[in-house]
């Protein structure tokens, strides 16, 4: 994050003291969930107040919480979350919450500054990607030949040749890296939710956080999580079959969001831009992708819904390919919400789009 953005957040924290710090907490706020010795929510009628960073965290949390929590998303619908920053009102909402769920891995570049400013010592913070082996952003460059699946800590088999380096998820190190990079998430790829297999781990982490906040409902949270994970595991199996049976293994994407999915299912992502969809590719990057597309006779160039498709369309025109949507599910559009779309249905659309592109 650039210095100017950090200065802006600092001002927001000061304003938040006016918005949230001058009043007394309500009786229900006094029963917020605990990260340490405070008393967790135990009343029969109280619902957990859960704030989540952006859409996938909402989807996963809502399916685990059911009707036992009010779940609120900080990033508005239709907004690209990479560059989003909280307002004083958002920070006040987090201050009053029982649980804060965020993806981590640098996706929410504001998280450490915001949580460090809070006075709510009983707030439970759930980092959904905790315990997942993270990829370096540079591992998605298409000129790297190795597309072997990286080893993850779950029940799926992976090739012994996996080369992904394991990383300790150290917030301080991420903050230091953040100071020297703009929109690169500290060099780590945060898009773990796009692998259904890793989404299972995120759901389990969220289940654990909610159970900590409301131990009396732990069994219900587990039942809800089990039911949702069954859908994720079915999705995982379908992606695995698609990757195994496809004629080709490479696909070109608008930005490097599908590295975990590619690694999981033995595919090769060829990103036009880097980890942020707003990052403009250089002329050399454009030329490299065009050369790759021509050499490998790529017939589909993928774009996404929340940002301009101009770059993808330019490359598609240059190589005589068509364009199609591959959705990183960083948020739903108003149209998708109106159509009743959710993570599972969008991922199944992604699956069908990939199956077509990989078998042309």
C-alpha cells in the first residue's frame, strides 16, 4: 500500500473515535465473543454480529452460521475489493462486532491497521486462509513450466514433484512487504477461495471461529459446515475430472487469480496482468501473452465481471480468439445477486467455461 493510503487510514481511525468511541456499548455488545478470557455469547436469543471483508467470506460464513448470526459484508456489492478501504462507519461496525472474518494472505491490505486501532478486546478475528500453504505471486508467470500440484494440508492426493514453497503466515512480514508494493498483497497470492479444495479449509476455519464465539451452538455450526462442505467436495471432484480429461492444460486469464485452482487440478494459468485486476500489463507482457496464445493456438481469452475487459478483448482480437468470463468471485454484480447466484453456482459456471476452453 502506498504511503498516502496509510495516511488516509490513519485519519479514518481518528474519525472513528468520534463515530464509535464516544458512546457506551449496549448490553448485547457486552456479551460479545471472546478471543481470550471474556465471556462468549451464550444467550438463547442473541445472534452473533459478524462482519466479513468481501463476498466469498460472506458466502462461507453465512452457510456455517445459518440463522444464528447476522452476517454483514464490508465491501459493497459490485465493487472490486483489491483497492477498497474501510470508511469510519465501517470501522465503527467492526468495533461493535462479535466476529470479524477476513481472507488474509494480504487480500485485505487494511486489516492490521484497522484491527490494531480497535478497543474491542473481545472481538474474534478469523483469518480464513490460516494454515494454507500460500503461493508467491511470481509463481503464476506462464513462462514457468512447472504446473505440478502443490502440496496442501488436506485429504487430496498431490504429485510428489510439487515445488511450491511453504510460507509462514506472518502479519508483520506482510506489512513490511506491503510498504514497498502496490496491490501485490505482500508478494503472496490471496485467491485461495477459487480452489474448492482450499475453500473447505476456509470454511473449517470460519466454523472454528464461530464456535469460539458461541460455544453453545458449536454442534449446529459443525452440521452447517458439513452440509456446505459436501457441496464444495462435489465441486472439487468435478473440477478434478475436468482437469484430468481435458485436451489442453493452459488457459489465459485477465489477472493472476486462478493460481490455486490451476495447481490443484494440474492446469497452467497464463495471466495477462498480476495479482490485482487493476494492474495494467506492460507492452512486453502483452506481447508475451500474444506470442503464447499464437504458439499454443489458444482460442479463448478469459475476462472477469468487475473490471474492464478491454485488455482481454485486445489480445483476443490480435490472435483471432473469442472472449469468455472466468469469474474470480471477488464480488457479485447486482445482476448476479438478482439472479440468485452464489459461490457454488458461479464456480459451476467457471467449470463449464473452463471445460469448453480446455477442449477446443
